[in-house]
């Protein structure tokens, strides 16, 4: 029988952290996970066409499946010399697991995987699925593909992004919008022969600030207000002695649930058409959802729109209430039921496909995407003790029939 102790789960997390896995480069860490799923005795384990790794412990069919999900990709660590602990060393010191992915998200991934393995020896009421996805950090192609392929059909999902032991019930989505200002390129020595696309930039930035103030004033009682801000400007051609004919302004819009890439881009497009009045009629403005040519670790390629949906389940949803009750029973403290500040694959699971989704995991959000990323061992061990009972409780939320 496999060792399912917390120490064994921690050892697996350290193995995963030692394998760099940027978006599109998750192949090796996926192979390591697949090996572990088979070693732990999952009834079925496979890697799909885009690189997601899925394992299933088959149940008795009395309840719909419970899906546990983390992601395989991590953000770039930046300058490794800026870290106190090397990003891929997986050091364990001072009560913490350190490194890129420690809490976002390889530590929780290991805990979810080992928690699911507790059911190998007992046939649970329904299937227990672990579905760890690719390219979550770049819009969630992995989860989108998984659910559209009908490879799994969960009745409820637990996303393992950090919640600091609370129960999370949703988040704002993220739309990356690109505003393109078109002019006419020319030699910088003869500006009168060109139409400088930069001349449109001040008016666009003013309009973006007005859009945020006037069109995003509505506040969701749980998720708060949407926000939009300009985060990057690109100029083409990039030569400094050429008057550019193209300026791209990138906006980060944290959207409330209900938006799609088209509705988000359309809202900005319509507002700018009303508010931006350029002195030179030869300048032209286009607005769209930003796209990125993405490659999976399995060799697939696609131009992907950079959009993650938002979602929200009610605070009194049976899944959230059951999770809070289990956590309070096991740990002795009552968790908050609240949203995340950042976006997750839950936007695809619940926001698009309507599958009830909550979050539960150790880890503090303030360490995400930083060079001090760490996971408290005490919090991780506590979450690990909660997970099996949490999974069992969720089966009662989604009975068959």
C-alpha cells in the first residue's frame, strides 16, 4: 500500500518544484505526475492532447464526481539571485516549503493528489477526479480543452489555489484588451511626411481612465468593483529614428462575471469611439481582446485570446456550506467564505460550464508570483487532514438522480 503520510505528499511536492514548468513547458512535470498517479493506484490515469494530466479513482456511482484541480504551469522566477532560497531548490526551512510553485501551485497539487489517493482502498460514493491543467497562467487553455472534450463530467469542483484555509466562492475575471492606434510611418527627420501614432496616445489613456470611472462604477456586493488599467505600451517600428505607425496600449480589465472576450472588447471600443477625438483624421483606432500564439507541451499551436471568465457561487451554496462545516470540524476554527482577488481555472469550470466550484488550499495570496514564495508546513498539513473529509462531504451535495 502506498505511503499516504503528509511527509510523503511533501516529498512529492518538492519533486515537482524541482522541475521547471513554464506555460507550454509542462511536459516533464506532467510525466512526473502521471508516474505518481499510477504508483498511488488510481484506476485510470492519462495525459490528454494538450498536456493536462488526469487521474480517476472510481466510485460506486451513488453521487456525481468530485473534481480536484490545480495547474501544472508556473510563472517565471525572474532573477534567481534575488531569491533567498533558490527558486527550484524546494528548500524546507523555518517551517516553510520554499520555491517557485510552493504555494502556486505545486504544493497544493501534491496535497490534492495524495488526498484523492485515500479513496483508492475504499470505493467512494462517486468518482474522485484529479485534473491538473496546462497554461492556466496564460488564460486557461488546458481547462477549457478538458471540459469541452467531455473527458470528465464533475458534479462539483475544488480548485487548489491558495485560500489561506478559507473557502472561496468566486473571483473577477481578467480580460487583456489591446487598443491599437494606427498612423503612417516616416523618417524622424521629416515628421511632416508621417502621421505619428503616438499623437493618439494621450487621448486614449484619458479615455481609459474615464471608462474606469464612469462605466465600472457598479460594485458587486461580494466581488467588489471591476477595474481596468493600462499596463503596457508597445511601439512599432521600434527604431528610435522612425516615426511609428502603430502604438498598442494593453489594458488589464478585471471583469465581473458575465463578460466574454467580445463583450469586453466591444464595451471599450464603443466608449473610445464616443470619447476619443483626434486632431488628425488620418489616425485610426482599433480595439480587440489581446491574442497570443500559444504552444502546448504536446505540440499543439493556436492563437488564443487572453481572457479568463469570472464566476461566483452564492455564499449559502451547499458546497460552500459543507466545506466550511468540515473545515471547522477538523481544524477547530470557522473559515471565512469569500472570493479570491486573482483569477483561476474556476472561471472556466463554473463561469462557463456552470459546475459548482469552490476553492480550498493552504497558502497566503501575498506570496503568489513573488521571489519569497513559500508554503507553511503547518497550514499544509492541516489542509491535508481536511481534504478527505471535504471530498466525502461534497458527495452529499451532488447525489445522482
